[in-house]
C-alpha cells in the first residue's frame, strides 16, 4: 500500500513532469499495480501520481465499467460544451464533497502501461474521473473548481485535521520515547 498525500502537501500543488519513454518498464508497471491496489483499498475510482508523492504525469482509473485504465502523459484534446454537475470527492481530501461542474464528455490521448499511444472518448463517470485525475497533474484539486467559500472551508478543515494528526503523532512519539527510556533504565539496573 502506498501512502496517499493530503491537501497541504506541496506535491499536490506542483505541475507534474512528463514520464520519459525509458521510465515505462517492469518496475514502473509494479508501481502502477500498487497504485491500483491503493486506490481500491481506499474505495477510490482514480489515483494520480502526485497523490502518492510522485510529481509525474500519470494516473490510474477504474470507473463504472470496472476496466483498469492507465494514462501516462495524458492530454485532453477535446471536451463537450455541455456541462454537468456531479458530487466529487478526493482521496487526498477525505470526507469532503462538493458538486462540481465539468464537461460531460472528453477525448484524451495518452500512453498505456506499455508505452503505446491511444486515444479514448469518454462520457459519464469515466469522463469526470479522467478530468479530475488530469487536474492533479497540473496541481489542481477539485475544491479549486467549486465555490470559493467551500474551498476556504475545505482548506481550513484539512489544516485542522493535519494539526490534530501532527499533535497525535508527537504524543505517540513522546510516549514511545518514555517507554524506551523505562526499558533502558530497567536494563541498566539489572
């Protein structure tokens, strides 16, 4: 399982760099499988490289048709003019949801897990997930596309969560140091 980055970590706001052809190898495919496993375990439908702390242009998707799809160096080359509202969430911004307006259809060009170029026309959930994950490659998260007040509240909520997490981590580390010191003192007495 890979660690999923959370809002507030720099990698989520960086523009990711392209994957070089020589990087698409067996080791890379192992990483892609780990991303699929991580995404499935977290109940997600898409996962972009920046979400696992890798600033590279690729993502994985399993939408409503249950097909595993890999998009390396994707480019959205066309979108429909009709926009649809749909409630979105994000593994990097857990338990926060908002209706986001996006084009209902997209055409995307990318490389697959073997470095082969393909083009895909998508609609429905698949089109939305492709757009959401592609945004991650440009340092954009879904809250950037919603209401300004919602974005502010989401950022504040995530900042509070991060603060609580760090406080718990600090307390846990202090407790572990205390236990280790007791064990050492006990060993020294013997």
